[in-house]
C-alpha cells in the first residue's frame, strides 16, 4: 500500500485517462449526492466532472441508494461503483460496495429500508450484524474513517467483540478527504496492523470536493477493481480538507457574488450548478436542527447521539 499526500486537482486529466487506458482506475470511493441529508451535489454535475477529469466514483449516500442508482443509469463511460454508507446503532459509519446495482438495490430494499422506518440516521442494528447481512448480498464492507472526528469512527467507540468485527470487513478507509491528517495516519497504521486493504475517498458533499482523495488500483471492471483492493494492491492519492468550513466559506462568497451580479444587472447569469448546490446545502442546514430534534422526540431516540450528529455535520447548530 502506498499513500501520496497531494491534491489530485493539480494532476492533468490526461494522466488519469492514461491510467484508465492501461487497466487502472482512479476512484473517489466515498462521495455524497443530494440524496444525503447533509449534501447538495447533483449526480449529473458529479458525473460530468468525473468524465472531464478521467476518474470514477462510488456515490455512498447516508442510508440511501437513490444517488447510486441514478449514477449507475447515467454513468456513460464513467467508472461507477454502486455503494451506500450505513450508520449503525453504535454511531459508526460503514461503506458497502457492490459488484452490480441489482445486489445494491436488493440489500437496500431487504435490509436498510425497513430499518430506516425506526431511525433514518442511525439504523437500529449492531455493526457486525449488518455486516453479516451485507455479506449475503456479496457486498464488500469498508470501515469509513475509522478514527473519524466525533463518534462516527469504529475506533472511537467501545464495541464488544472488536476482533470478531474486524474479521467481517475487507477494507478500511485510510485517507478521508474530510478528516484530520493525524486521524488518517492512525487509520493507516490500524489497517496495516489488521492487514486490510485500504481506500481513499473525499467524503465530499459538494461537487467541488469530488476527487480530493482517490483510490488507484488495477481493474477493467468492478469485480477486478474490488479484488485488487481486497488483495491490498492499491495506492491512495489525496489531501485533507475541512468540508464544513470550506462549504460555509464558499456559500458566503457565492452569496456575495450573486448579490453583486444582481446589482450589476447580470441576473441569472450567475446561477450555475455550483451556486445552486451551495444554496441547497445552506437551506438543508437551516432546517436540519428543527427536523432532527423533532424526530428525536417523536421516536424517543438518544439526544446525545443526535447532538453528535448535528455537531459533526452542521457545525454545532
């Protein structure tokens, strides 16, 4: 395994396309679309960027697959891996990758959807139990940000039978673009200790963040690519960025530009996909506190768990 701390956006697109021509793929293995509560990336703009830059993507929305299904249908020569990010009762996040969209849909319809009725944010099931169920659908389980900020990383929470759990997943996210460098380094050391394959993902919530962290491995198709990852034959390329701070900064900047443009009579010339995403994210964040607290009261969920979620994703509203 090799980890290179460098921003992929500085690498010319033809380099990624050249890798693809000889059987290698560069893939952002952890990305969110507008179908995640805390994201605003449109699937269309995400695929356009992938096509232009020459890398692939796994859209892994929170307990949701509409983004994955849509990206699969519209992929048009973009290397797309069906996936989902599931949050279990302990507060941990796990990424599940599928060899085809059919298995992804079956897993969601049979397992995730029924669990979401009780709690759409943290599924009422233990992480190892969900892994067992995912294996029936030939899913490749990957622990997301093992040392993630807050209580979302598996190493931040005491889980009974950790050794038993460690035997049930194949991959660990060693480079998360929205995490801290020191926590990513811990994840790398942990993955090496367990002899697990490693992946990188931007954990992006806006199209602007897509491709900030990439997993490079051999594979002409999903099966061969995932097999390379499981065999620990991958290289990671990327750098960390604080997604929340960056999103807020961009929102304020774009709001100012939009305001100035209107004053100059430019009107809707400034309404781009990027601007729309930022405003959509801003609207989501403004309504999230009320929605989450209302849902918590209705189903009697643990307030601390929801507070951690809000602090992590919405800056502690």
